[in-house]
C-alpha cells in the first residue's frame, strides 16, 4: 500500500477543533464526520481535493479534540450550530457530511443557505424507520440506563478489538484499511477513553439522531435546499439502506445521485479518489454558483 496522506495539525475555531489543509485555493470546504468519528475521517479526501479547495474538517462538540458542548447539547441542531459558527469564519463553502455529519450538514444548509455553495452527502443519516442492524444498535444505545451500561461494557474491550469491529461495519472490504490508519484509529480511541465526556458524547449524539428519525423534519429540510447537492451511497452499506438513495434523489431539488457498487458506509475513506472525482465535478460546476466566494 502507498503511504497515506499525513494528518494535518488542528486549531480551535471557537468552541470546536478543526483540522485544515494548508492555505491554498480561495474556495473553502467544510467537512463533518459521523457518529463517534472525528475530523481525521476526511484526511484522504481532503488531500485529494486540496488543489481545488482549502479544507476545514471539524471535530463536532464532544468528539475528536473538541470539548463537550456547554449545556450538553448533542442534538442535530446543536451540532449544526457549531458548523455554522465555522462557516461564518470561513465564509461560504462547499459543505460535506457523512452519516450523522450528513444529517448535520442538511440542517446547516437549511438554516443558513447563504453559507453553503454546494452540498456533498455521503450515506447521510436521514430518517428511516426501517433501519438496518447497525442503526438498531444505535436505537438501543439511546435507551435510558441501557445506553450508559452498554458504553461501559464496550469500553472495557481492547481498543484494537473495537476499532476492528467498527471497520468491519463501515467498510465493504475492511482489508482496504491502511495499517497506519488502523494505528491512528486505535491511538485516538485510547485517547478518548481517558476523557470524562466521551461516552456521553456518543450517547447524546445517537439520541439526537433518533429524535430526528421520529420527528422526520430532516426530509423537510432536504426538500427546501436549493444548493447543488451530490448524494453518494454505497450499495454494500451495512448502516444506511441503499434503497434510501432513491428517496434522497427524489427529495433534494437540485441533487445528483451516485451509487457505488462495491462500497460501504464511508466512501470518503474507502474510495477517496472516486469521491474526489465526483466532488471535483460538483465544485467546478458551481464556480459561478449560488453563493459568493469568501473575501
């Protein structure tokens, strides 16, 4: 395997931690990770796109190197508020989101369309009341007391075992994971284990997703988004049902759908070059698009 792109250093942007590509093109891009993920989930895709955008990958509140949010707000709207704060700093940007981050990106684009030049959603966690096995476990984790108990029990397992289980769930072919990325993930999980709020961040964010699933308002948000939207789904996704791609394609007014046949839940990690090619096309098409460049 080739050497992976190095993880860029981060900085604090208000209440959240952000990893950024070196300053380059004037166009900006903001990347939002999924449940229990971090900014490093975007490293390879950001590297592929650094000739067309300057990238900013956020650690959502309570995740990665970001501290827990004041008041313990882990709702989709709460996370969107953190992303909006970053966008207000970067100026209008191309917004990317995966899984939970996809839901956050949708809410962000609905609340502040003036800050979103385009939207790229990779297996977004949009409401589906017939979830697969993985989301069913998320539902269980939101149960009072049971969720906290499950987090405690899982936390006793070796970090290597938990990372391997996660990769088996999100990748169509876990053998594609670069050994250095595995080492980075294990080190990050061990660091998180030492944080007093890490379990609550996961449980709180999971409860935020479940609340939106029953509320259903994210689909209303999606129908109101006018920004050019790229929808990427994996046919071998074990978490988001690929059939949801059809509903997404019908709902977003200005959407283009890409269904990857040999991909799982995190296409930006599994197939960064493929996702970069699709995102590059969208970015180039919106150069004269819906929002002005940041000054």
